[in-house]
C-alpha cells in the first residue's frame, strides 16, 4: 500500500478539478448581483476541494486499481458479484469454481439493499416520532419548550459506544427489561440479536438530528399565518396540513437528510445489538478495509454506496417546492 | 483565555510535529489493558528510560499504523499471523539476543515457533488457546467436542467468534481439517457448516468483546472464546467452565517485535529483556490473567497457575493445537466465504 | 389536542432518551468490573479516573478539539450557507451536492481518505490533523442548520440595507446574522456533539500518542470497557446538563424581560 507513489495522472486529475471549481466560482460571480455574498462561500469551497474532493479522488484511485496499481474495473464487478475475486483466485490455484458450485455471489448487493431499507425505516420512524415532538415543543404556549430541546441533545454527548452498550444491559435476555418482566410475572422476550434491536439503536442515535431542524423551522414560523387561517374558518387539522406543515418542509427535508444519509453507513450497532447476525453495509465496508485488508474493493463499494445515497436524496428533494438546496444531478 | 488556548494549541502542534525522539525513550505499541501499570513504573525507575505507551485494538489496525507511520514505534506486540505478515513485508528487524539474555526463560515449545522460524524477530509475551466456555448449569453433560456447537439441543444458546479465521477455524477443526487449510473444498465445507448452524437458529450471536460479560450474565450455554476471556468469566461466575475440544484447536501467541524503522532499537532491546525477567513476567501474567510463556514466572506463580487448566493446559492439549499461519495467498477465499456466512439468513 | 397528551408524549420520549444514560450512571458505581455482575456500591472508579493520566489527557484533547472544531466549522459553515443562498440555481445545486458528500461517506472512508491525504501531503498525524478532520465533517451540518433559516428570511432585507448605505459587513452582522442565529447555534451544538463522539475518523487522522476519549474507549472495547469510562461519562453528563440548563434559563429570563 505505497501511497507515496501516486501516478501523475492522478495529480493532473486533481489539478483539473481545482481549475473547474475555480471556473464555477468565477461564473457564479459574473452572473449574480449578490457578488459579495457569494464570495462568502469561497473559503468553504476551497476547504471542500482540499479536504473532501481530493481525498475522494485518492479513494477513487484505489477503487479503479488493483493491488499492484494497475487500472481495473474488477473492484466494481465485485459489488455485483461478491464471488468474482474468489473465482479468479481459485482458477489461479488450479481449482475449478464450477466443481464447487460457485455461482454469482450476492452478498454485497443484499447487504446494501438491507442497509438502504433499514435506513429508510429508521428515517420514517424518526420522522413519525420526531415531528410531533418538535411540534409540541415549538408551541408558543409551552414555556418549557426551548429547555426540552436542549434536553434532547444532551444524551448525544455521552459516548456512542457506551450508550449502545447500555442498551445491551437493557435488552439482553437477562437484562433489565426482561428482569422487570420476569418480576411482574410476564413472559421474557428476546429483544436483542435481531433487526428490531438494531432499528431501535439507530432511531435512538438519530432522533435528535430529526427533531432539531424541524423544531427550528417550526419555532420561527409566523403565528399570525395560522391565526389567519383559523379566522378564515379552518379547523386545527386543516390549518396544520395546509399552513404549518408546508412551511416546515425545509426543516423536514434537512432532518431527513441528516438522518437518512449517515444511517445507511451505520456500523457497530448491528454488531452489538443485532448480535452480528446480519451485517449492514457500514460493517461490511469496515470489514473489507480492515479485516480483509482489501482497500481496492472497499473503496469501490464505498463509492457505489455514496452515489446511491446521493441519488435517493435527489429523488427526495423533488418534493421540496422551495428548491432548498436542490442537487445538481 | 484566548491567549492561553492559542499557546496550548501551538504547544500541542509543536509536540505533534516533533519527529525527533529524546534520548532515553522507548515507544511501545501494545494491546489495550495488556500490561501491568506497575511494570511500566518499575521500568522507568530502574532504567531511567521514559515509556511512550500507545494502544491498539486489532492486529489489522496495528498493521495500518505500523505501515503508515515508520519511525513511530520501537516495540510492538503483534499476534503470530500478524508477525508473519510483517516479516513478509519486511517491516521487522532481527533481535540481537546478546542484548536479551532473559529470552532463555521462554518455554521450549515456544522457541523456534512455526510463524517465526528460528525465533529471529519475536520474543513471546503472552499466549493462549481457543476453546469452548460453557455454563455447567445449562448443559446436559460436560462438553469435550466442537460438535456441541452444532448440536440442535443448544438452539439459540451458542455464541460464536466474529472473526473469519477463528470461526472458520473451529468448523475446519471439527471436520478434521487444518486451521490453515488452503483447499477450497475444505473451506467451503466449513463455511457450509457455519451457514447451516445459522439457518437452524443454533447461533445466538456472532461477537467478540461482548461474549465474556454475557456468559457471566448467563445469556447462553456455550461460547467460543480465547482462554484469557474464559478465565475472566470463570472468575465472576462459578458455573462456567472452559475446555479445549478433543478435535484440537488454535494456539495463539502475542510476541514482542522491533520494527525495522525503530528510532531507539537499543532501548527496545532493554525493554524486551525487562519484560522477560521472571518477576516482571509474573506481575504481568497475574494482572492480565493470560498464559505466560516464561518458565521463571511460572515457577514463581506456583500452584495457583500450574493447577489451572484454563491458563495452563496439558502438553497433550497444546500439541493438539495449531498456530495460525499467514494466509495471504488464500485470504480472498476465507474472506469471501466469511461474507457468505455473515449474509446467511 | 389536549395538553396532557402533549406533555405525556414528550415525557415518554425523554424517558426513552435517558434510560440508557441512567443505566450507564448506575453502572459507574459498580464495585465490580463487569457490567454483568453488580458487586456492590463503590466510588473507586471515580477515584481511578482522576489518577489516570491517559484518561485526563484524552479528556482534555477531546474537549478542546470539540470546541475548536465547532468554532471554526460554525464560522466557515455560516459564511458558506450565506454565500450559497445567494447563488443562482445551478451553482447552488452543485454546492449543496458537494455539501452532502461528506455526510454520505461512511466514517471509515472519511477517515482513510483523510489519512491518505495526510500521507500524500506529508502532514504529520496528530492533534492538528485530527482537528482539521473534525472541522471537515462538521461543516455540512452547520450549513444544513443555517440554510432553512436563510430561506425563511426576508429576501430583500440585505439588499435594502445596502441600498440604505450599509456596508456588506454591517449588513451581514446586523441584518442577516440575527435572523439566522438560531440556526447557527443549532449548527454549533451539532458540531460540538459530533466531535465529542467521533472515533473512526479520529482514529485514522491522529497518531496513537494523541488519543481522544472515543478512540480510548474503542481501544478498551476488546478487553472490556472498565467502569472508569462510565464514571467519566457520568461526570461529563451532569456537568453539561447543569451548564446547559443554566445557560438556557438565563436566555429565557432575558427573553422575557425584553
């Protein structure tokens, strides 16, 4: 893994990226009246290029090459067919994969689909639980509202590993919840070692990220709008659906973004609460980089996942009438 | 306040940028909680050499660090197969045994081990076995075979090790093959056994760190564990017992090595020699509660140690076990089959 | 909808969030070392805590990095959000996609990619490199927190201020910033939170000598996390709770007196 020997084409590619970006900024300045304001984003633009884009290009380098540094698309093929590399190695060793019945492997695809599904469920649950919470806290008549919002974020300051392990103490077969059930004469349940527990862990982890943006959007809403609607004869439900909800949509979109995207890459929770029985894509990528020591395939898998997540999010953004942060794809 | 903060920031920055090591330091890279703190203090007192102690969690993490930070470490504590890997990548320097006279304390069966022929690059530190930790209150008869893990009567009561080589190794051993098998048919048979075990619902969970606490809590009947973890659990729950199955198992060793790029090789040798001193080895062994490779230390620990089959298995048991060897040329096979096992529903 | 229902709902949710924390705190008083077996009440882990140089060091590093990263991320991110908001649709779309990218990257990819960057550019890994990494992953969250506020702001206030003779800097400070302040604060809080907790990215972008609490805890996971960590978490929790409630109370009193 000699990272020092980066081929010249990689360096040229990066410089090209920088030039393209600078050009974009220049164009934006030319067309826009708010010339001064646009420039505010320039430091960040530079930061992104150096600390996100260039590292990504380095990852891309690994994704498109094999261990010896030669160009290949095989790493991406491994996503579709997880047995691809193994079949090649078997042939090299003189064994025939057909003898052993090695067909197309769908491990990587299955895991990604499972992860996308879990992330989707997590986002929906966070939304369903978080929106009412934000709504109640943003209620102007509720004096404790802003204090409660603060209380929402504090659990996040306890270490993530410790919190997840604490859930173990609660959910185990001999954990606190089951002990309580036993004491009450109720049957014990297997609360852990399955997808339900993983989902619980994920929701626990990401709920505050959903609540915050929605709370922000709701709390600054002009109350006179809903009052006006009520004056015009709408009842509470109608006011909510026609006035409050649409106006809070940017916050909802932010919340969904901040929950869905990171949750696809969740790791550690499936291991600890799911009993390592089903991997999510985050675990798979970590395993590929570290345990399997295969940075090439790991990079390719990561790139595929990132593209897919960005695509899902673009489809979601079509629902945003304000076009808040519409993506370019 | 701002000034103080920026001063601190500059100081820390300078510290992090300082590549030069002061005379009289040694940079040690070891597993977490794998040394007695007293030992480090004693070392600093007796030799005057300052210890920069750093920790890692997995061999893989350690390898990444050693490869990407040459000159950062003097003494590293890798596991056997990792040593082979490091040897293959020419990351280590031979040990000058003239400077480590205490190395003759190492047990004879650990001298000239398979992973480091001639013991050129490593001095053993701790060792152990892989076996079954079981809850005597939950099993029908004493366990002595890997077969118990695949027995349907223990449905939902088995913890397996979440590590490709260990899990496949168990299956391979049960089927009568070597843990270092390079035959795809054998590895496939092992993987299928594990997949079956999963699909029949026998496995409760695949985990590594959480197993010992869970066995203490009585979460399962059987678990595949390392001997040191077994000892930890047995100390806290008297119902538990440990056995190395009759089909044989894996014996592992964590050793001390010196990277080729070590900035203080002299001090590294002094450190390794110090660790191999019987009284020091005893302190470490008693604190960590793993098996010691040091004959002098074993003598000092007496009956407490020699009478404990978990930490001090019989010679036959040891002979029935294999070391893991570096399997880089068939790694893809193991990892791919492991992926199938993890993905099986 | 009845008030009781609303209060009840919020109470349940808070219960859900805090029960594991309580479990953690209780376990910090366990005389035994295993979370599976209660061996009596003891304060020894709290004492151990203050005697441990490595933990105190890690604590110091964690807090300073979190504060500094939150500070710089908030500044860069707020300016960026203001700038992006003023862009045309196309460049704005590009910038928002770019902002999303760090959030789609799994921690390990962010960590390894930055590590590769540092190796490539010969930046030594340590405190500084870890700080840069933290700022990098925090900024998108700041931008996403500030953007909705910018959308809600009156589109022409800034220009109006300029027309009335204000300099861009004045208009920024007195027109834009007050409207977006709640978003800025949220962003800062989120950044601080994310930095406190991160371990994968920190692990790959620092040297083993410079550990933060998360990497320290993670490295203990293999052998078993000692209750000392629970004790530290409990103390941090109580301290932060008191601090935040005090600040919040103050803000409320100020609001009411206006």
